[in-house]
């Protein structure tokens, strides 16, 4: 047998072995069906009761007990009676951003299950949000004793972005012209009232806001415009609005890279105004969650803009953070860096963001499937509360949650847990070589369909009564051998 033939046979054996190993890794992943079951059995029970829906329906409460029941200030459940000091003063408030996040969660529930009761709840939440939006003052941040607050000059750019996260999800599902109009007007309000040309960034609050707040330069004032609504809905806007949003996306991307990114450390700083103190480990928003979200959004912005260099910047920077944030001992993600060490405790939203970036990269680098197998397993068995209790907000490196760990508060709602389930489902289907099935409510227009923020094309569309069931093929790059 010739040397050439032997080489060909060896190469073939290597290819087959590699494909078998890759197939085994993918086969061990939690399946798409497992993620659908997670939504139905672990997440939705917490959002299904009457107490979750508010009075009137759509006026979703910010605080509830861990069993899903309503908060009663006169007889609070133990977990809210003994809530941390940073939560207790807020218990009388209802936050618009959290109502919007719950609207988003119901939108994802419909998107994955096709059950129209979740679509109805998403519409109820979006109606409330749209009714609150004012062209010259944006949205109130919270309501207390029936009154909205604070004054417009004290409202943050971050709160203004998350006020419409639910509207954005419902618009993606429906292309409702009224929602489109509201989103375009609200985005215009934010960029006209918060953009500071001298700073080259969006302000935390408008110039005339409270002195201490007006001095702040915050990563999330920029980043959450991309994350909460812009990148999800911009592909579906009319051409003139889409062009204007593209320019603003470019501005925000340039700000993130030019002002908040540290190229030597490969991280993003959460704030700038405190100089060296803003750059220290453990400072506000200096963590894996904000950094990986910035890289993820920049990668997606590059794809949307057709900017391959921006896409590469986000992809490559994110891949390095994924390696740095991994805790091999727990087989799961850490939360932040401390010098060369990492905080190996698990914060639910940081964990979700790291999983989501890994999911997107796994479509191009399928070897990351083994990382997802471990991280998804930890999420499903340790981050997930039992008996339909949603997701723990924090667990220690072993996966143990503190007693009375709150499932919902003024910063925790269904947004991260449902987005995580959606992205995980789509990734699991793609890596298994299966189509992903999603549900829309587009009326008669079934053009320009996409599987959330992922690449993919519709291969089968079934319409009935203005509702659509769409099967997508999501491309996966095969490993090179």
C-alpha cells in the first residue's frame, strides 16, 4: 500500500473520529425539548397566577413572594419582611422597567409555545407601557401611591431603554404599526435628550438632572440601548428609521470601544467619572456580565451594520472572556475578576449573558458544545428553583442558594431567564441539526423572518388566523479537520 493511500486513509479515520466525537458532545447537550420543558415547568408557573398579572391585567407587580403570591405590606411573607436593606425601601413601588421585562417574558413564552394566553398578556403589558410614553419626558421610572416618578430630569437612560424592552419583543412578534411608532418616537426622545456631543456619549441623566447623577458616565446608559430594543427591532423598521438607527448604533458602538473598553485588559469599565476608582476590580459594573454583554452587542451590531471588523472585535473579545470566566471546578461560570482570580459565585443574569454569548459562538465554534453541556446542566439543576419557582438570583460556587433568596424584585424579573431559555432552545436545535420552531402573530405579512437575534432562515411557514408557526434552519459551522 502506498504512502499516499495510507495518508488518505488516516485522514479519513481522523475525520470520522472527529465527527463521532463532535456528535457525541452534541448528543450530550440538553435538547431543545428540554428547554421547552424548562419554560413550561420551571419558569411559567411563577408567572401564571392571578397575582402575577396585576390589577388591571398588565399592571404587573414588581414584588411578589417566592411562592408567587402577592406582597402584602401589612402581613409580608418572610422573604420580603427580611429583604435586604437595598430592597426594603422600594417595596411600595412598582417599576416600569420590571413591568416591561415581564411583558418581554410573556412574549418569549408565546414565541416558544404558541399558546396565545401568553401573547394576550404581552399585549396587555405593552399597552400599559405605550400609554406611559411621552414625547418630551419619556417614561416614568416607577409608581408609588399612584404617582409616577421621579421628575424627567432625574430619569436614567438605562431605565428609559428598559421601559420598552417588552414593546420591542412584541413588535418583533407582531410588527404592529402602533408599536413601531412608539419605539421610533421613544428612541428619538432618548438620543435627543441624553446624547452629549461634548462627552461623545449618552448621559446617565439629562444635563439639568441632580448634580451627583448628572456627573455620572455609565456603560449601561449606552449598552442597554442596543441590548433592550435597538438590535432586536431595527431590521424590521421602515428604511428611513432604520438608517437613522444604524447611525446611532454606530455612535454607541464607537463610544463603547473608544471610551469604556480597556484594550490591555480586554474588559469594559462600568463607569468613568471616578477615574482610577472606576477602573479598580470590584468597582460598579466591572464584571463579566457587563463586559460579555458589550462584546455580544458589538458582534451583533457589526452583523447588522455589515461591519466585519466590528463583528470580529465583538466575537474575538467575547471568546477571550468566555475562557477567562470559566470555573473548571464547578463546571460553570464565575461572575467577576479579581486580579488573576475570579469570583466563582453565580449571579443569574451574568451567568445567562455568558451562556448566551457562548451559544452564539458555538454555532461557529462547535467545540464549545462541551462547555454548554456543563454550564446548561448547572443552570437546569442548580440555578433553577424547584417546583416552578423560577431562577435563583445568586448561588455559591457549589450551587447552593441562600435562604429566602428572592425570585423577583426591582431588578430581577423574567427577562433574563426567558431570554436564556429562548437562546438555549435555538442553539440546542441548531447543534442537533434540527429545525427550530417559533411562533409569531404577524397578520398577513410573513416577510423578513428571523429566529430572534440569531442567523437563520425560515424553511416552513404555516399561517392560521393571523398567527404563524415558523420552522427555521440555523446554520452551524462544521469543525475543520
